C-alpha cells in the first residue's frame, strides 16, 4: 500500500492532545472586532476540541497525527 498524504492545510490548523483528541482554534476572531463584546472576544481566545461528529473525517485527513 502507498503512503497516504496528509492535508497540509489541516495539519497547520489542528494539534493532537496527549489523550489523542484534536485541538482547534475558534473562528470569528480576525476582523470586525469593534462590534463584538469584550466577553465574546475573550472566549474566542481559548482553544476548543474538535466535535466528535467530525473526528472520523479529520483522522482521514490527518493519518499520521
């Protein structure tokens, strides 16, 4: 069997935790920040775990993570 290529775009956006879960950054923190509250912006700073419904797809895209 040939090697499977890793999606480089996904590899730059996701990290694997010690327990094997995928960590991601939250969206909506790039621009138009003046109308967003301080609380909203603060909550967007924290990283999030990829939802269980998407994990199977992500593991396919990132075979060696």
